[in-house]
């Protein structure tokens, strides 16, 4: 499933740059990498800048929350693909060594 809220903001190159500079930078080094920046005042959610990207934290956070709420609704209404993917991920979290072909189907909700 692809995000409806981010598909107009991120192309493949911006998504890779976000992953490398923002996500990995903050997670592994507690700071963004390259020249990438977090902003509260930028007029767009994400934009390319010299040797990096600038992400408006407020716009990004708002879109991420709405995306998560949409995902929860898909699970609640019984969307088959969303539920199967959720179950597979939860099974992996519960038992990452389980390599059974029916992985994820032991969990029910």
C-alpha cells in the first residue's frame, strides 16, 4: 500500500534522501545528515536544498498522524491486505525466528 498523503510530496529520490538524511541521521546520530534540515517555517512539506532536503516538521507530523489514522480505519473495516500485512509484522515482532509458511496467521483479532 502506498501513502496517499505523501505521494505528492515525495518522489523516489526525495524519499531516499529523507530516509538517509532525516530518518537514519536522527535514529543513529541524533541529528540530520548532510545539509538536510528540519523546519517549522518552510511553506512546503519537503523541498530539495543544496546537498539535502528541508522538511517542515509540523506539516510532516500532521500528514503522518492522518496517514496512521487512515491505516487504523483500514484495519477496523477489515481490509484484507492491511490486516494480512499487520499480522505478518506482528508475528515477526513476537517471533522473528518463525519461518513457517503461514507466518502471521496464528494471530487473530
